[in-house]
C-alpha cells in the first residue's frame, strides 16, 4: 500500500484509477545504487525505464576526447529512460547515480503489456512526456543561447515548474555537477547565486533556494535585465 501511495505522487502517474496503481506496483522492481554507480551506458539495451524515489541521477555523454556533457539531473519522483519503452532501442546516453539512490525499474515487456491493457495510462504518460519535451526544448534553447545568469535563471524557472518556488538544490548534487549542466564553473555559479540573492531575486537557506521574484528571473532570461 505504501508503494501505491507513492506512485500516486509521481507526475508520470498522477490521476490514475486505483487499479492501475496496483498494476504498476506489481510491475515495478525496486533497485538501489551507490553514489557513482553506473545505471546504464550509452547503447545498452533499452530494457525499461526508471522512476527515482530518493536520490539524484545525472544523464550525460562523454566525447571521444573524454569531455563529459551533462544533459540533465533528475531527482525524486522524476522518471528517465522512457524512450526505451516506446522504441525498444538502446539508451542514447549514460546514467549515473550522483548520490545514494533508490529507484523503481519498469521492465519494457511488462510495462508495454500494461499499456495495452490500460490505454488511459498510455495517454497519461504521453501527455507528461509531451509536456516535458516542450519544457526541455525551451530549457535547451536558453542554456545554449543565454549568458550564465540567464542560464541559471532559466534552470531555476524550469525547476519551479516541478517543485514550486521552494527549490531544493540538494547537497547530494555537487555544485560542480550543476555548473557543468549550465556550462560554467562552480566559482562563477556561486558568484551569480550571491548576486541574485543580493538583488532580491532569490533567497538561499542551506541547500534550498526560494524564488522571490519570478518576473525578475524571467526578465534576465529574456535579456531585459542584467545582474549588477
């Protein structure tokens, strides 16, 4: 019953009938990973997808020269690897736990059968993935075209759509990982967070960031405002 209650809080599965949560619970496999443990490598068989219960996972690629490019960092209640369910192809990137992580794994064969039996689950999943694709497309555009303050502002706005205005940048997520995601270095990231705090855009409390001025962050993303 505890797992069924937890499944109901995961965006990918919100609003489903009770019987579908029971079916999902029967399909899921509970897995645990240590910090630094590889979850899958690029090209591995797409045998299913994952939903994080606790911890953080980075999705990344490594260039032939050995340079790492971080695509995203996923946290509690977020899912990753879903492309495997629909294509059956290999994973297009690497996944690694950057903190002790507990996740649910949904095997592709069993989950596809569940989708055939429960079409409303498939529609819900497609709706969530379409929303995510739209948000990620905008985020990637911002990360590619903006200066570092604009990138950070865009990323905080993105996180706020998931977590609300109280964002937990967990100490389990090293600042260098977030800096890599934003295409900068930890020292620069720290300076920008300090400046945003000084200008009243955000408030920091330990690992938590509270957005104080969402409109101000949006102005930075649009280029209508510069940090002093």
